C-alpha cells in the first residue's frame, strides 16, 4: 500500500469533512449534506468517465466495474481485495480506509455517524463512478468496520 497516497487522501478529506461540519453548523446538517450529496453525484459522474477512459473500458460487466473501482481506490492509496466474484456480483474487502480515517480526524467519531456519512457521501461517489460503466451497477456495505484496524466488506452488483 502506498502510505503517502493514503495519508495525503486522509488529509484532503479531513479538511473537506471539517469544512462540511463547519457549514453544517451554519446552515444545518440537512442542507449542507444535501449540497454535498449533489456535488458528489456530479463529481462521481465526471470521475467515472475519466477512469473509464484511463482504464480503456469497453464492456459493462462486473469485471469492468471492478477495474474502474480498483483504479479509483488505488489512486487513493487503497488496495481492495476482491475475494468473491461472479458475473452478477463481487465481494470486496477494504482494510485501511482514508475516508474512515478522515472522518475521525475531522472529529466525526461516533460509529453510527461514520457509517451513515459513508453511506451519504462516500458510497454515492463510488456508485456514481461505477454507474458510468453500467447504469445498473450498485455498491453496498455488507459489513462496516468497527475500528480503524477492522475492515469493510462491500458488494458490487449488476442489476
């Protein structure tokens, strides 16, 4: 794992999440998170198109979605482990996560809250990226980490 990439990602996202918390205090969390969600969806679409081009993606299957997902995560310094794959779905293990670390570094430390912020911000970004490969692609949390030393299990599915 590229330690400098994951540290740099954590630092960037810590700043971003700290800003979101500050805006939430000023405007209310629903409004701030709603704006952030809209931004994430737009950014994910653009990033997905760029990643597809970088990875020379031609197909729309699970393999192509995983290629784009893995490239994105590798860019963040994360090396996900794909431990189960069929034509319809894949299970992915994510150990060290710069997003999770950034939640805590920006003082979002409640386990329930970090999981929900992941579902509101991080997963929609990833989903929008893989939807550029296949509009029917989804990614969901099967197991959320209990601590920084723990891991997440994600399910990427088509259909």
